[in-house]
C-alpha cells in the first residue's frame, strides 16, 4: 500500500513539475540564473541512447521529453538536475543527456561550418563556443565524440553521425604533432594523433 502511495505522490509531483517547467514564453528558460532549493532526486534517467525513463518506463511523448530537456542543468558537482524557479531535482544520466542525430556541413576549409541536431531538437553549430571533444571508450576502445550544447550539457554523437563527421577529417600539425582533426567556424578540433586512426574502425 505504501508503494502505491509513493507512486501516486511521485506521479503528482511529476505533473506539478511539468506545469512549472512549462512556463509561458519562447526560447530556452534561464536555468543558469535560477537558484532554487534542492528538493531531492526524481526516479528519472536518460539512457545512453537518448531515451528518457520515468520510474523505469520510457517516456514516449516527445513533446514532454523536449520540455524537460529545456530545464536541464548540469552543475559543478557533476550531477544533472531539472530546474524550475522554485525547485531543483536530481536525475540520473547514463552518459550524455543529449544525442546528436544529424550532421549538416557547409563550406570548405576555414569557412566550413558543421551543424548538429540533437534528439530533442537543439540545432548547434560546432565552434569555439560549442566545441567538440573526443574520448576513447574505456570499455571497448572505440571513439566517442561529444558536442557542448549549452552550459555543461553535452550531446554524444550517434555512431553514424560520428562516422560522417570524421569523413571530413584531415591531418593538422598541432604543437608540432600530426593530428587527425576536423574544422568548423574557423576552429580546429583534434580527434586523435594521426598514427592512431585504426581506432576509428572499431
């Protein structure tokens, strides 16, 4: 019986959170300027494939996922929260909160602009302000690229998008070392030393 009461309370709390997150106005809410009290953790998780779960069940309503994504904030403590003007609740993130699912490339050389779309509808140009970073997966040794979307929130590039992006790679000398890198908006983003390119096939 207590479990049912907890579930009802969690559901009611989620509905209240939705109503507060859906504040009127256009554009992204200024979550970085809000400093509400921490109200505990919510049984919500974003999986590595970008799927959102609430109480172990996938959230199938994309508009709701999009709404929640606009009030996400990752703080200096490394945790990710849903933030409204009156509350801050912790959620779990398996990898990155967003997934980059589409790449558009325009121009050549230093004039090239790479634009990525996330699974929640963010459109982000790769630049010095929204850089790419590349890490090697500790589990399988594969390449994992991330795009800084806003604040401390990143998008993991889906594998097909990653392969498309590295197809634009070129060798660039950085600090005297040959690096395999990509360019966008006048900035160079090193992927790995040129001698380690075989890792891209994993």
